[in-house]
């Protein structure tokens, strides 16, 4: 459960902060070395601006991604980076009109194209500064809807042309989307979501995912289920 508890560190804690009231002394300035973490906290809150559930989804993606990275044998440093970076995968949705972002029915083809722009908007936001963690987050934002088979967007990349951090995030994002209630769909159980990822259905196919990510799913699925339950209180 330690990995779930980590969700309240850094990214989540800023959501509870409030500006000082009248007559309240402002907090002292942060030391310069704390600036990158604080920047990510601010970006995480920005990603939650339109919808609190989106913020909770983002935090879960970071936790899943860390679990997958661990199963892949990544170093602790790389695991820590993707845990934070993956939480910003959908930050570009702050640039999508609400009537499309929260539409309860199917999107038109034109609306789908607008929605797909959240990947490039996110990349533009996150690539504005030179920082290794931001670079990872920018890569994830731009490429997490690419598919191993080449059927994704925005560039239709295939296989290992898709950055590995995005390939990790893709399978995490699909799992959480299947589990979550949306205006246009009911939530699925853990077992149903896992079955769709591992065997496919009408919309999702195993060819969408890096085979290496599929191979570790049986090892991480219990952690995924636990993270979702704890973070949603179900």
C-alpha cells in the first residue's frame, strides 16, 4: 500500500492549499532546488482545473505507470520520473472546449479531431522549458494515444518509434478509462477491463499495446486493482 500512499505526496498536497487571508503573513519563498517539484504540483492542479475526477484519474495513471516501470526493471530514479510525468499526460485537455470535453454522447468526426488536439497542446505546454522531467512529461502528453500497430494519433507512429514512457502510459490510461464512469459509458469491473486489454473487444485490440507491456500485465494487475480501489474509495 506504500505506493498508493505516495499519491498524497507532492502532487496531491497542493490541492489542499489556500491563499493566505487578509492579515495573514505569506509563506516564505521556497528554496531554488524545490522549484521543479513545486512547478509540477502547480501543473497537476492546472490539469484538474476543469474536472476533479480528471485530477484523480491523472494521479492514478502516475501510480500505475510506476508499478509497470518497476515490473520492467527500471531504476528507482526512472520509476520516480514516470510516476510524476505520467500524471500530466492529459494536461492539454485544458485547451479543449467544455462542450466537447464533457459531451455525454458520441463525438462527431470534427469533434474527435478537436479532442485529439489535447496531445499536441499538452506537448506545447510541457516542452516550453528545458528539464528532463518536463521532457518526459511532454513526450507522454504527445504520444500516449499512439498505438503499437500504428493506428493511433497524432502522428500514427508504430512500435518502438513510440517513446517507451508513452507506451507505458498508454496501457495504464486504457485500463483506468475502462474502469471509470464517463458521461457516455458505465464503469467496468477490474476483471472485465483486464480481459479487454489482454484479449481485445470491439474497440480495443491487443495490437494497440507494446507486447512487453502486455506481458507484465499479469504481474501488475493486482496492484492496478488495489490502486483504483484505494484512490476511488470503492
